[in-house]
C-alpha cells in the first residue's frame, strides 16, 4: 500500500515546474518556525519535547521540507530511503510513549500549515492556479505517504515489542510456579519489570477445570496484573494482589462462572504452592468433597491439608474406624456420628445434641456406649485430636451438621 501511494506522489512531483524549488527552498526556515509553533500550540504532548530541544525539532521539520522540495527537483529522489526515515520516526514516537493519534495529528498540522504558507507564497509570486492546485495535491500526497510510513514503523515496533513482552510474561509465569528454590525475589522483580507486570505484594493462582474455550472472556476483561497460560490442557492464571476489593468478582465474571479454583493468597515466591492447592481444590470439587464452584481454597484450607496425601489419610481413617468394626452398620453410623459431634463440641453434651438434632438424653446414652468402647481414651487430648481428625475425613463431604439430614432417632 505504501509503495502504491509513494508512486502517486512521485508522479505529482514530476508535473510541478522546476522553478518552484528555488522559491520554496528560500522559505524553508520561515515555514519551519510556523510548523513547529503550530504543533506546539495544537498538540500539548509535543510541547515538552520542543521546549527541551527546540533545535532538534526545527532540524526535523526543516529536513522534511527539504525532502519535499528535493522531490520537485528530482522526482526519483522520492525513494524508499525517505520511507525508511519516516518509519524510523514512527519507531521513535513509539519509544517516546506518544500515541499513533499524536503522530498522525502532527502530520496533519504540518500539511495544513505548509499549504497555508504556500498559498500566501504562490499569491505573492503570481503562480498560476493550475500550479497551485498541483502544489496542493502534491503537499497532501507527500504528507499522507510520510505519515503512512511513520505509522507503519510505529505499528511494527509496537507489535514487535508486544510479542517480546508476551514472551517475557510467559517466562515470568513459568518462573513463579517453578518453586521457591528457583523463583527468588530478585529474579522475579527483574523479569516482572521486563514483562511490564506491576509487581504485587501477593498473588494467587487460579486453576481452570477445562481447556480454554471462547466462553471464557479473560482478555481483555482483566488488567495487566493477570498472567495467563491458556494453551495447555490444564490452563491456569496468576492474579497479582488478589485481595484487592472487587478483584475476585471481576475474575469470576471474566471466567464466565466455569469450573474455577482460586488458590490461597501467598507471597510471590510461593506461587507453586497456590497453584498446587488450586488444582487440588479443583479435583476435590469434581469429586464432590468441596460442594461447588468456584472453589475458594482459602476457605477450605483444613480440607486441603487433610487430603493432601490421601493414602496417608486413608490409613488414619482406617485406624480410627477399626474399633467400630465389630458393630452393625447402623450402630457404627450412630456411634461415629455421636463421637464426632461430641469431639467437635469439646465434650459438651447439649452442644453435641444440637449438632445431631437429638435429645441430650439420647446423646448421653450413646456416650455411655462409647465409654465402654474407649474408656479413658476419651479424656486423652492426643487421642481426641487424632480421632476427630480421622472422623472429619471419614465424614467428608457430608459432615453431621444441622444443614444435613439428621440421623435416625434411635437409642
């Protein structure tokens, strides 16, 4: 596209009379001052640049005007060399942090001021209307092409750096979940700066229970504080400073209420722990141990701790349940529920009866059966802790609380 437009400008240059070059070149300095002043007036973002280095600003505009005049003298000089200069200008504008709108506006200001100046000059020099029409066409074609080349340079560098930043963000994400031995605070801070990730005091990992689908709407629904790895069978995200008010709600809306498990909030060097727990919470939700999505792991830490090594917890459950093995299933169920409620109530019969929806006398009767079964162990703190832990695991996810169906009222 740029090449086609450039050929059109070269054709316009070829039709202008050669004597224009001397006339226009004598006015370069005056026109340069007008263009710089108008850019400074109309575009406040350029004012600090002009004030800081007015000589450079004048040199750049003067060079642009001389290139235009050189094109009249020798249309063949409107070459790819000039295009590369404007692409370089576009890249420098991107590096300076100014927007494409600012860059295009600067070219429009330059074109407008140039034509206004040349109109006055042509009238004073008695140039023919045909020459003035052609001069106007050439000015605007030249400016349009210069602007297009600059925009191309701006966009190319933007895409190039965006790709580099994205690669850095991916490396940062991988570093964070690599574990504390690799993810040192200094290395995280260094890579976060390169990846343009605002370094937060804490983070949380978010595990998704399904491969990425268009139904998820994270980009751009979340800000740059979110790192993502979505191109994998078990996609996950890292959210910086997750406890900021409203951030968890924003996250869940962006994820479209899917199978989501949000790991606990941890220090930056503990991201691997948050991710491990988030994935474990996801697994427990699939099995029904944790009742529903989204899984907020910070609210289920006890369950997550108890079930980290399920082969070990199974041994504990079997040990705790062994003394009940000789009972019939209904008796075993009644006594284990009663013992668990009594342990949770710290030995208070009335509180245990409320948990079980039973009369206190019924609980006392069952406790006498348990005293016959366990004797003095009921008053041993270590035994009580171990038994309560084992029974808690045994009754997951349906603990005997008022929210559950009460057990049969049998003595």
